[in-house]
C-alpha cells in the first residue's frame, strides 16, 4: 500500500528527491525508470554519498568522511597542527545547493522540452569540486596545498591576530596600497622596509612580518582596533561568538532572523533565507514540521483519500 501511494503521488508531482543507497528504491519499484514511465516530465534527484556506481557506491554518506576523502580536511586546520573538520556540515550544505540548482535547471529544460530527467548528486564529487582553485593548481601545476590556519598562502598579511583583550581580528592587505593603509592606521612604518614593500617580499618574509604585526595588535583591544579601522578600505573583521553574530548591526540590518509559531515549541526563531527578491518576502512562513504533520493533508489533496482510507493506512503502519 505504501508503494502504491508513492506511485500515485509521483505520477502527479514535479520533483522527486531521495537519499537512499543506490538501488534501494529501485528494489521497491520506485526507481527513476519506474516513475518516469508514469510521469515522463518527472525530475528525479538522487543524493548519495559517492554516486550511483563505483567502488564506494554502497557506503553511506557522511559529511565529515566526504570532507576527509575529498581533501578538505587536509587543507583545514592550524599550520603545524592536525587536520580539522569545518564547524558546520559544509559538504552536506553544498551538495544540497548543487542539487537545488540542478533541479531548477531541469525544470526549466522541461518547460522547453516537456521531458523530465534523472539527476545524481553526491557528497564526494561536491567536495572535490569545492577544492576550486587549489584543485586546479594541483592538477595543472603540481602545487600541493597545505594547512595555513587563518593565513593565506599567497597574500601577506591576510589572517587573524589576537588583541590585548584576548579576542581575534582578521585583517587582510590584498595590495601594496592596502598594506600601506594598514600600517598607517596601526601607526607603524613597516611598508618602508624593502622586505615588506611588495606582496612578493612580504610572502618571502612572512614570519618576520607576522611577528611584528602580532606584537602590535596585542597592544590594543579589539574595540580600539575596530575604531581605528572603521573607515578603512582594506578588509577586516572580528572573529565573533554566536552572541556577537546575532547582535552584529549588519546581520540585524540584513534581517537574518524570523519568528514563527510552532505547535509544540511555541514561538521559535529561525534563520532567514540569505537571498532576497525585490518583490517577494522569502522569510519562513511555517515552522519545521512535526513528523508526519502534513501526511493527511497531502493524501487528501492529491489522492483524495477519506478518513477511512487514512485510518486503514495508519492502522497498518504505513503512516504514523
């Protein structure tokens, strides 16, 4: 009965998304080949750990494992320390964004051709794609990247510094002009030293320059440095705690938090969509649903099930 419901819904829907191990849904009669016969316009998106074929296809997908195998952890962490995972599940998130873009492109193509398609996204391929310029540098120049902490391999200075009050400030000087501006606002004349006069020279003399800058940054508090840099053209910013993030004036101006009513939790705050449309409010309209919260509504609307049909499904364990 469960598969029957799924088939009936799939025959009407635009997009089908699943993240089972490859072949699992096909064994239930819910593979792309099965559903596309019922609905040729269906956009069927599978999200897996490693792809629908190959030596790892039967492995479950986990963000940190894909990050490790895909090279991200190799380049993340302190310069002379152990590899580190990123604080949030960026491989998972990136894969979802790739899937979203692919689904929208497939829907646009269907609008022109009338045909749906099968989309495959996986964590490992996403992570390898996320190596971007570092991956290209390795493939084309044989350059092996390494961990730099907060620093940048080819721009100096471009990293974090600890202030007098134990907080951290990220500062970058992407050009010689920006470095001169940074030095003047710090009330130092390091730019007059030929060892630091160009970015090439600063990279060659990184250790000496960073030691000098770190010593100077440790002389004043974060608040004092932010005041000095307030109108600067070079990039800078504090390493914020979560409390500081949500109190930040630009974050508040960007309206990144919404409040909605939840059936069990009461009033809850949610992160807003970071994208805005000029003529449309994209803020969350509903809270995260409870397990099965909309099952009855979906089955009533799309399959015209009545109370007796829903009761039968519930008693047989098909729905909760």
